[in-house]
């Protein structure tokens, strides 16, 4: 049995409700997907987040997977789309090519983007911000936390969240706004923002 056939057996098991079969697919392809995404996204922590998002989207879409292409081809397409969506949300573009060496980067107009900006201070600040966001989310009331997780982590639309939470869209918007405000309040000391600005 080849890779594609073995994957298809696992896919069919997942479609029949076997969550462990999906875990096997994740184990098999996680490193490959992370390697692929790291060509598009530079920050390793962000790469891990986008990879996780891709697997979540794949899991949700798996009931409709018909096997017209190999599972890994389908998964990679989801991963690439997740990376593009992530970069678009951050106001960045996916690189069209990454084949520059460090000497070319010095003279390259966009060379600043190719330099390593992960100084120890920046890495520490990123960790502190991440820890602060996680702690702030843990302190949120359940309804606010659910709304913000469904929107920001699961990437659901307001309409989908309203259906899941069984409430009007206006309530969903209000909960997400209040959650963002509470998180922003905890981040202010770290980000040293002006009092009238959220970020």
C-alpha cells in the first residue's frame, strides 16, 4: 500500500469518527507543513500557529474530502491559503521568491525584510506579549472568551459564531469588542501605547 492509499484509509477512518486517525495524519505531515509554511512566514511561532490553523481547517473540511487529490496535496493547499490569509491580515505579502543570499540582501532594496530581526530583546518581548494575551484571555468571562476564540483563533465569521453561541450577531460583535478591549488593557504596559489608542 502506497502513501496515498494509506492516507486515504486514515481519511476514511476520520470521516467515520475516528479522531486518532487524524492524529496520525497530523504526526505524519506536521513537520513537512511547517517547513513549507516557514518559506512564507518568518517567525517560527507564527508558523506553528498557522500550521495548527491549517490542521484545524483540514479537520473541519475532511467530511467533504473526496480523494480527488492526494491528502497531502489538499492539506498543503489549505496550509498555503491559511498562510496567505494570515499575511494579508498582518498587511504583508507572501514572498514571491526566497532565493536571495545574505550578500545580495545587503544591496537589495527590500533587504531590510531579509535581515534577522529576532534580537534577544524582541524574542523576549514577543514571549511576554504572548503570555500576557494568554493570561488576559484566561481571565475573560466564558461568553467573551468563547466569542474571541471562535473569531480570532478558529477564524469563524460573525454569523457562524452567532449560530454556535445561539445569540444575535450584535451580541457577538459586542462580546468580541469587549474581549479585545480587556486584552488591550492588559497589553498597554508592555506596548507603551498612548492612552487614546488601543494598540
